[in-house]
């Protein structure tokens, strides 16, 4: 299993047999980064453009997009196959098992999304926790959760800052590797969030 990280909260996960799942590759990713990139399936967590971009979804051309009702409407004109997700459902796609859960985007979101998902993803016996745009600890309980990878926002204002992400990570039973995310420059986001998180986590977690 391999993970490629893109801007803001974007990732492409490739399984051992070459199946690909994109997550939240949105408007902050330059179009040239997606040249000649296609994926088998895509998850979109919520409506904000840095996560849900019709242009970027179209460029990736997934066979199926999995997202909430609000994003499904926004992406309808792409002509792609879209399957609506609901919190607590489990979806099987191309060797990936995905369970979405609702997370709290906090008081500073410029538009309160109708659905704001995190995802628990299992592939190749690897468990990945994608927190999405989480501002306060929310969604599924994590105290008894062992994960190989946790993708946590660290930019603050709209999501956890570095300190809040570090405190949240300590609630898990165990985490193998943490990918800091959501620290690209949008308004008051702290672009030093990743470096601050790495410093905080130096003696407690492995950081990608």
C-alpha cells in the first residue's frame, strides 16, 4: 500500500494490487499535478472547494465518487457515477472498505456543510483514519482504536491546530504514522502547522 499526499487534505491511496482511492483532492491542488493521473474511486468529505472541486474530480475521472448528499448535487454536472454516503454506512470499493462518520467543523467555517465526513479506510490489512475538517474531537470513539495511519488537520481556525491535533492523537489506543494535513494558506490557516505538529510529536509519534 502506498500513499501520495496532495495539497490541503488530498491523498491518493494505492493498494498492493494497484487499485487507487483518492480523498479530498480539491481546488488548492494545481491542475498540472493531476496530469495523467486517474483513480478508480474517490471520497469527498464535504462541500468546501478545497475538498470538493468539480474540475479536480473530473480530471481524476474516478469510476465512482462517494460523498454526501450536498456534494453529490454539486458534482452532478460532471456526469460521473456518484454514490451518496451516510454516516455509519460501510462501503466496499476496489478492495477498500470505507466507513464515513460525521465530524464537527467548528464555528469558523464560512459555509456550514450539510455533511462533513471523516473516513475510516481499511485496505491491505492497513487501517487509515482520515479526520477530515475536524475542529473539535468528534465522530467515532477512538479510545480503543488501533490505526496504522492517522491523517489529522493541523492548520487551526477551521480545524484542529497543531496542539489540538496532538492532544487528539493521544486519545487513540495506538497510531503507527501520522500525516499532518490542512495547513495550506487559506485566510487565517497557520501554514507552520505541520512544523509545529512535528515538534510536538517528536517524542510520541512517527510523522510522515
